[in-house]
């Protein structure tokens, strides 16, 4: 178990992570903080030909990460 409590039950059961803050800091400062602490998004890369399938998965809530389209798969 983690020594830091989860803020929601969803986070507990799905190991979700959130980075929260305020509107006081700048976007540049948030990026710098994320880089310093190795905070990166979790993504699933899909080929353009699979975009319709990915969309159906979104509608069914059948995804674990954010989708990222691989634009090099167009050629």
C-alpha cells in the first residue's frame, strides 16, 4: 500500500494519479515542476487507421490512458 492516502476511491482502485494546483502559478512553472519530478502523462499510441476503433473505446469508457495519434502512420 502507498503511504500517501488517495483522495478518492477511484484513485484507490485504479491507481489513478492527479496533479492539482492553483491558477496562481504559470503554465511554464507547472511544466518545469513536472520535468523536475519526472511527471509524465500515461498514453496509448494509436495508428491513424485505428482512430475509429479508438473513438468507440472512448464511448465505451474502455481505455486506461489518453490516446495519442501517431501521425507518422499516415504515410
